[in-house]
């Protein structure tokens, strides 16, 4: 394995630190590269020059310190604060790193800034190119443009509309190509070779990893005696950078990786001893949906990761809900995974310890947010689906609804069916969507209904309050 070297589209001299305003469209020519007519299955498989699977680069603590110094005037030092509510709820000292407050809404600004600062002069004219589901694309769009470099981003066709729009607003040439990140990356690498552009991976370029590590340095500066750092993991760029930063200062710090169960590429890599292609299913944590972790990132992070937690979708939704209700912040699914891991009971062994959770991104589609909060309420046992069989007579359904409302429960939807009731023809099945105050309130309603009605079913109701057992 190689130590970090000056290569990979870099210039040899150190870039001056600055924070220029975003240039207007008249000062920076927008890239006109396109993917018209490209058949993804037919094009050449181009290798990423910055990523050699047989000889991965190990990013060093010195690399991270150098990156942090270089980017400090071009990024935001984000807030870091103790969560009174979460700490009290779980018996831990929980601190939140608000990295979704970066300019483009995610930690990716750190790596993108440092990578763009080091683009070689020969590549600046033709520009840089990347592939991303959204956050890295936005960061590259903003920081490349701010440094006067034309930028092209290749995004999967399922990328959130808000992220696509933001990339264009920041000045990027956006190409929608590929069903997932892997296909988009293949297209981006092909175009990079064809047009002599510099490809910058958000999760595996050594400079990107070093830049992400600045987040870990800030945490240690603000809380030197932190016991545990929890990092959301997709391609493992943030995780690896934070590992290097934290372990370089205090080797005893525990680093926890959290990822979606439907995109468990880092767990798969740990189980197999190397990055491995992993089937990806749609997830609320779309920013973590990377089919294969970076080789440089994995080699850098692997020796330092204490535990890998994979999360179910309901747990991720509950994490978003808790942050909205308790911390008054809105994050995307990937940004909620650290909190979700604690809510799901996966880190109970750290009670009494000081935990730092990185809220990595806040770019959630507004059209999705409402549905996610409802999913969170359901996981919390507060948004419930109930089936009750009542007598098919005048006032039968009305009586049931009165019984529900008398218990202080809000009725959202009601549907009744006769044709599919198997008991007798004198009964009707009533399906209700209800909202309660909390889990115990739902249990009280269940007890009240079961005393009066012979057939009561709470559909997909949590078996125990959240935090007492892993989310299901």
C-alpha cells in the first residue's frame, strides 16, 4: 500500500488559501460535455487514476492537517454542541456536529474544496468531472466554479430534483445518466478520458478523503476527551478521513460506521476483507447508496473502525423525526443515521460515554420530507393503522369512531369494507389511520378497544418503545 503522494490531477505547488465569491456565468465558461448517444453497457471501462485497487493510498494524519489548513478560508467551521434532550434520553453525553450547515448542505464541501484546490493547471481549461447522487455533485459544482474551473457532474436518473437543480444553480453542467452511482461513475470516467478532464471521486480521491478529515479535527478541537465518533458511511470518504484525524490525536477513540441496511457496502467490505460490489436498494439514506466503497477509503479506515451498524428504513425515518422534534433541525436520511443508531439500541454499550455524531447532510427533498416524518411517526408507535370488526348496523362505525376520539386520538383516515369480511355477513371491517401522543397512548387505545370489540388488530405496530429494542 502506498502513502499519500502528489499525483492524481494535482498541481505541484501549494494553492493560496482564499474564499472567492462564486464567479458569474460570464467569467467561467460552462462545460458543454454531454453523454448523448452513450450506451453504458458498450462503452470502455476506464480506471480511476487516483484509485488503484491493488495498491491503495493510505491517507496520513499529516495529509489531513495540510488539507484542513488549506481549506479553512473556503468552508464553514460548523457548530458543535451537546444535545440536552438526546443525552438525557439515552444516558450518554451526545454531541452533534452540524456539518449539514456547510454552504452546499453537506460535509462534502471539505473534500471537494481541497481536491479542486489541487487540480493541475493542465486540467483547469478542460475542467473537472465527477459522479454523484447529489451532495458531492453540489459541492464540486460550487467549489470548482468558485475557483474558476469548469465542472461537469454525472448524476443517476433517480437523483433528487432539489439536488439536480442546486448543481445547475451553482454552475455545473449536469448530465443525468445511469440507474445508480456505479453506472454514473462509469460514464464520468469515460468522459474524463475522452475530453482530458480530471475525475474527482467524492469518496475515494486521496485529497477528498484528506479534506473530509478536517471534520474530525474540528471535533477533537472542540471536545478533546470525546470517547466515540459516529460517522455516516456510503463510499467511506468521511469515515476514513475522520478515522485518520481522530486516531492521529487520540488512538483510544472509538470510531463507529453507520449505514443503511439496503446499501450495506462497508459492512460487506469488512466481511470480505476488501471493497465488494453490493446490491443497492432504494433507501431514505440515498446519499449513502454507493454499491462499492472506495479502495483508498477502505484501506485507510479498516484498521480503525470499532463497529459497523446497519440500519433499517424505519430507524432512519425515526432519526429524522427525533432531530426535527428535539433539535429543531432538518437533515436528510444519511445525516440522521448516527442518531438512528442510538435510537435503535445499537450503541447501548456506550452509556455514560461522550459521543460525537456527525450530521452529515441536510439536502432532503421537500416533497419527501412529509412522507418521511409519517414513517418516523409510525416507527415511533404514534401513527398507527388499526383494523376493527364492528356490527353492520346503523351507527356501528360512528360508535367506533366516537370510542377512538373519546380516548384523545386523532383520526386521519377511515375506510370500511364488507365484501372481504370472513366472519359473518352482519359485520363490517373498519380500517383507521390514527395519530396518538406517544407509544403509551397507543397502548392505552389498544387496551380500550380490545375490551369492547372482539376483533382488533394494530397493523405493523412496534413491539416495544423505540430505543428499547433495535428498530424493525
